[in-house]
C-alpha cells in the first residue's frame, strides 16, 4: 500500500480481486493462487480488497484505490508470484473529511468528556509510530474513560463515506458517529456502532463503511467521527492510533 509516499505492508492482509482483461474472475487471499485461462490473457487488473468493518466474512474492493496492473502475459503452465501495490486515487478525485497522522501538534480530535472523573485524552508519542515520527497514545488506568470526536463536522456527501483507523495495543476501541442538528449544531447523539480489537502484536488497519450509519439522517444532521475506550477496574491498558482518515469521493 502506498500512502503519502510511504510504502506499507497492511495487516490484516489485503485481498486481490482479479479482473483479466477487465472482466471479474475471482477474489484471492494473500498467498493464494488462481488459474488464468487461457494463458496469454493480458492485462490482468488487480483491485485491493478489504475486510469491511474488520469482519472476515464481509469483503469488497476498496472504492478509493486504483487498480494495479500485471502487464506481462502468462505463459502456459507458468506459475508466477506477484505482490500487488495499491495507490489512492489522486486528491482531485477524493475528499478527506478527516486526516489525522499525529505529525502536527494541532490534533483533529477533541475530547468529549473533558473534566469528568476518570477522563483521559489522546496524546502524541514518539515510541510507537506506524509511519512518520508520531502516533497517538491513550493510556487507560483503572476506571478511566476515553472519548473523542473529530473537530470538524461534515454533512452527508450523498456517497460512500469510509473511515480508516490503524491500531495497536491491548484494549478495544469503540467507533461510532456524533450527530448534530444540521442547522444549529446542537448535539443530538453520540453512538458507538462497532468495537475494534487490535492484534496482540503489530499494527492493524481497519476499513469501516460509515455510510449506513449516517445515510438515514442525511437531511437532518451533520456528523463527526466518534471514538471511545474505557479502562477496567484493575490494570493499565494502552492503545496506539495512527492514520485516522475519513474519505469520500468528490462530487462532480
């Protein structure tokens, strides 16, 4: 995966959706194989596929990545290993409703429970970056509570809206949406729709389809990404976050 000139190996591994001569054939998991018949078929287009909302049973090509292309035709009986590289569409085609990589001291997230007992905030750290120099860190002591939302609201763009969140650590992260009155900005609700569990080691990147969460109130509300986590009654837990993005397509 190429993201802002950095090359990353994504975990969980991306799928490849295979289109010989532009016609869909099959989806292949990383490390899998697929026969291409007849030999010599070219070009072979590859679309990067994700686990929607982190769920293995629900997979689809990610709508904001360009095809990779295997240009060279295969020979009869040839077996070739190939690792696709996926790139985002140019910024002229994409609209970023949120982009937080923690490289700037001015964060695009704000606490929603500041001043309440046990409230903790996200802070920048140098110790566990996914890429670049900085990442976000949330330290959860006993009975602590982390709640934050994006600082800039957005209206439903009449198209797909996805969130990307990269995580590591030993505590779940709840992901949801803040709803506000579209006209006055008054808070309507903050609701968690999904829990993400980071792996025991390394970074995991989650691709979350927010569209069903926000489409029903498109004419009434404006929205913010909402994230939350909570400590246990004993012990201390740590979550690291990086590359939090909300993406949609530009409208014509």
